[in-house]
């Protein structure tokens, strides 16, 4: 689609009242109800809590319209302008102030594209506009992780099974130990340095995460599916590397007579630095919204047959917000409102600040926690978590390769198999 589409007057009449791309609660077999939240509310109070949030969700959907469409198009224009100016800036390595400014602007462009545009569009937040430019089913972001596999791991697995051990693969990303529900292995001694490396190369971690090698090795994924995921990841990686590290450095070749032989390398280095800026920022926002000390995790048995209210409560207890200025929230993709995002992942993120006020009031009325704090506070909490859970536990049942831990996991597998046979019979 031509970018001129962004500048034409939009006379569309929008109606998002029936929009729904939200995950569903974990309804299973049998009559037993989930136990999540019973230490805080009764089943009746949980049902009322769910109805109150459903009503807030519907009021927000009913109010979506032209202002929301205008907003996402303005953000796309701003991102494109930052990218153009950033690319121009890194073509001036002979004048370091504009070169550094180019790196910053290109980094901001990538942050906006990944966070406020790509992440939110791929959640289906703007599908009600029926605009191919912001269609979550078609959008492919500026990242080495293929959109198709990211949406399965994030939109479906993470947002459906939020913070449920063994189901939500985002708990530690298969690399880090973040709470007692994860068995400790010797590699977890390196929690902090591993997290630092993940921060620098976060987009690559997301891409590898989407391949889901662990599921394939455990026999939970067919060879065909694994091969397809690997092929998509390699194809996307080649496209990204060619765009960032081949095309633009080649375009800098005419600068060699003026600047010197190192001009293409400077352009390549500037692009690499912008990607690192994006990776660091994304890591900080994601980790500070998911892993501060007060954030809770759950066992699968706790969530089976959960009600809508219990699903909402699990999202609330499993997320944390980051306070900041309006510009800070935009640059975070409004994922600084991680609680609101987990409650309403398919509602445009620009609405999270306004619904946050009502959600805070609902939490206060029901005596529920609402985890929010400055970036520095949440980041310090995450660092302490990483350091704390890097140490080998005294309890042998928490050590992954101990006989006690292996026996416990074997007993759980046998119990699950017996339950499945009972249901099948």
C-alpha cells in the first residue's frame, strides 16, 4: 500500500463494539472449579470482579473510533520520519553529532515500530479498522523473529497461560530462573550475565524462543513443524541482515572518496548500534512488566476450569506497571501499563492510561494488589530476583537434577497420564 494512504482524509465510520481477539479462560473437563484467587475473594466476588472488568472492556470498545485510527497513523508517520532522518544521520560519519543523532533516531524508529506499532498491531488491536496497513494478520515487523511464530508464542501461549509453569514459556524464556516454581540447574548460577547478554541481543532471543526447540526435543512438536519454524526464522533473519547490514552499507560506497574506506563500516556500525538500543529498551520494558518480586506465578492445576474473573485476576497478579511520562508510555508501546495490557490485550494500547484509573479503583474496592512503580524501582526488583534465584536452593526438590526433584516430576507425569486415561474412559 502506498504511504500516501496515510495522508488522505479518512471518512470511515468505525465500530469496534464487536471486536474480540482476547484469550479465553482455561476451561477444562469436570466440575471442579479453579482455586486461583480464593485467598483473596470468594467465587461470587470473583464472578462480580469479572463482570465489572467485562463491562469496562465493552465500554472501551464502544468508544473506539476516529481518534484511535488517527493516533496509530500519526505514530506510523512519526516512526517513518525518525527512520528516514536516522538513516540520513548515519550517512554522516564525518560529523559525529549528526551521526550520533542518526543512531538515536534510528533506534527510536525501531522502538516505535516494534513496541507501539508492531506489537500492538499484531495483537489485533486495530483489526476493527479493516485497514491492511494495521491488519494484525498481515503485519510483519522490523525484527528477526517471524510474526507468525511470535504471535503463537506470545498472543496465544503467553497471554492465555500467563505465568503458569510448564505452559507459559515466557517465564525465564528457557534461560533464566525467576521464581521457586522453576527447578534450579547449574546454568542458573549465571542468571545475571545471561540476562545481560539477552538484553543486548533481545530480538535474537525472541527469534530463538519462537522456534521452540525444547518442545521438539521433548517430542511435543513434529519434525515437520519444527523444520517449518526453523525455515521461517532463517528466511526472516536473512531479510533483516540483508536490509540492515548489506543494503545500507553498500549505499555508503560513494562516501569512500570523501570520508575514507571506513564509511560503509560506519553505516553498518550505526545500524548495529540502533538495533542494540532497541534491544536494550525492549528488554527493560518487558522484564520490568513481568518479573518484579511481587509478580506471582501459578501451577496448571490451580487454573483448570477458571472463571472469567479468575482469568482476569491471574493477569492482574502476574503483571506489573511502570510509571512515567506520556512520552515514556508511547516509547514503551504503552506496555508500561502491563497490567492493563494483560487484562485487555486486544484493545488499542493508547487507551490503557485511561482504563488504568478505573482498574486501580476496582482493585482498591476489592482489596486487590496493583503493582506499579518507577522504572528504576522495577528494574532493581528484577535484578534482585535474578540474583536471588541464581543461588542453589537448600531444598533438594527445587534442584532440577536431584533424585528428589526427578521423582517429583515423574510422579506428576504419572498422575497427569492417569487423569487423562480416566477422562478417556
